C-alpha cells in the first residue's frame, strides 16, 4: 500500500514541521499526494469562543475553498460540530453518519463542498487542551469512494503523530528569545503592540497592550493565544494573518506574493466603538532577526482617545510611510506648518515638500486639508 510505503517519510516531515524546520503545508502536501486527497486540512479553534485560530490545507483544492470555509462554512459544517464533541482519536467517516438524504438538504454540502468538487471526509480531533482543539482530516474528490479500511488505519496513525507534533510545536512556540533587540524597542512604543506567531500564539506583548488584554473588552489572551472578543473581528484577524503568509497556509499558494500589512477593525463584544488594528509582517530575514528567528506578525492597536498626538508609528504602518514621512504627517496633523516642521527637524523646506508629495501619493490625497482629515480619521479609528 502506498501510504505504508511512505509512512516513515510522512512522520519525519510532521516532526520537522513541529520543530519549525519545515512548514505544516510541506507535510500536509505529502500526505495529500500519498492519499490522493482533494484536500488534507489541519485546523485549530479556540474552545472559549469557537473561533478559528489557524488553518492549513494541501491538495488540488482551489485556495478560494479554504477562504470560504474560514469565512463562512465552518459555522455550518456538521462534521466538525460532531467531531468536536468526541474525544481525541475518535475518527469520523462522514458517510456513516450523514446519508444521501441529509447531504441533499445540507447547505454545507450543496452550497460549498460538492460545488467545489469534494465529497467524503475522514477526520478526527487530534489535539485538545483547556484552550484549543485541533482537527485533521482527509477530503476525497467528488465521484471517488471513501477511504477503505487500510487507508483509514494508516491515516489515523499519521493523525496520532500529528497531534503529538502539534503539542511539541505549541510548546516551542511559547519559548521565545526574550533578549531579542526588537522586544525592548517595541516595549518603548506609546501604542499597544503584540507579536503573534503564525498560529496566533503571543510571542510578545508590550505593557500598553497588556493593559488592553487584561481589560478584555476588545481582545484577551487565552492560554497563550490572542483572541478577539467580537467573533467577526476574530475571523478578520485569522484571515489577515493568513494573507500575510508568514508561513504557507495552502499548498496552492506557495508561489503567491505575500502581503506585508493588513488593517482590521477590532470591535468590542457589545456597543459600536471600533478600535483600529494594523498587522505588519516581521520576517526574520527582512528585520535582521530583531524579533527572533521565526516569522511574526506585529499587531499595532490604536484606541480613540488613548493619546493626544498622532502617532508616527501608527501612520507608518497604516499608510506604508517611511519614518521621515510619518513624522512629517504626524506634525501636519498636529497643526504645524511646513516651515515649522522644517525648522523643528533641522531640514530644508524643499525636503519637507518632497516628503509631503510622497505622503500625498501614498494616501491618495492632493491637499493638506484633506490629508489632515484622513490622518485624524485613521488615527481615531
């Protein structure tokens, strides 16, 4: 059997992924190829709120399917709902629980799974603790039969290793280089900042951000993971983290160019107040390892009324301004003239005008009045 012939290779890749020597997608892609899967998926969810924390997939399934599942269809997935109630290691073969009559009336099957070209699932909960649950599963191509008994046994054995590997990976994710230069610098920022690893484990939290987490109305820490209080904001955070592509999340996206920043709206569980958040990719090779040797996402939070002045760092991460441009923008927003900014900075007025032109280009504005309104509004969000 092909699966048994490649068993040792797959197990080696799984533990290399746990140690950060490979990505989860590399291991999953090998599993998908050996088991001829439409997709092999590996999802983690926060038990407290049921929110998706991370999602990795491999196989010929289109990337859009993974995004659709995260955004909407995980909420109506009857298979995940059933497995989540079972103990770790109890495996589900969907055709043994959901007959054709159910499938014909299920929005999950009729609107999502079958139109995308998939049908039978074999999956289980492979890890669970007080904070998180992790699911692993095989989805077969539409028109092909479910996995047979030998295939199920081999896949389940791999699932046991995957659960153990994730436990190791999670433990290692909490061990960070506390002496990294970037951490000391980040803690000096006036704006609250949090560093997240690709699985949304908090690697670093500034004192200002810790106060927000302790308050808990916008976001909180749950056994090391960052969780947004509002379910939609939490979902937006998961999607934004995926778009940063700190590590590949889908085997069909490995050649895609990752984005460097994403803005999200952080809503409280109640009320209409909105807090702005900006995610910035911190890839070790691009930031000289200042935040450690693993990829991180820097989440910067701005709360309305928390500060009097415009923060250059917030403006820089929001509009992709250089540090010099961000300082000019902040001073303009605070009411200074170009001449005053030049005197204050000890630079020529022509340099300030050149920087202003670059700010106009990056913000899509053409007049100082419009720019100031945009900067104030962005900072207030």
